[in-house]
């Protein structure tokens, strides 16, 4: 990783939110409010491995350990790429997490 680690909490929140939006589209579900995006996305049954862990990290606010944030985000990112391919979706990017 390069750059300031102070951005990692924001990045984790953005990755979790973007993942929830992908899951909402996949499950053809609307979210009731922006405050409920992550909790409601957790209720979906078809989701990539690591999504729950990422959401729980973000919702807990326990975002002070850079190495933990990186590990959880990378695990989720690689699982998302596998999950999306299994469903015929194409995420255009490298296989590395985009940071």
C-alpha cells in the first residue's frame, strides 16, 4: 500500500456502500434510506464472501487498524470479483483492489 493510511476508513466505507449497491441491483431490491443500506444489504442471501465482515467493520466504527482494514477489503474485493463472474457480471478493473 502506498499513500496515507488515514484514507483507509473512508475507503472501507465506500467499498462497503458500493458493494451494497451492487447487491441491491442483483437482488432487485431498493433500500429504504441511506442509513439502512448496509444493514438491509446484510439481509440478502446471495452475496460475496467477506461482505458481512466488511459491513460489520464499517458499522462498528472500529476503523483504526490499517492492516485489518486492508485485509478485510482485499478479501472482500477478491470475493466480489469471483461472485460477479459466477453471476455473469463484469467488473472492469485489475484484480487488485483499486487503491
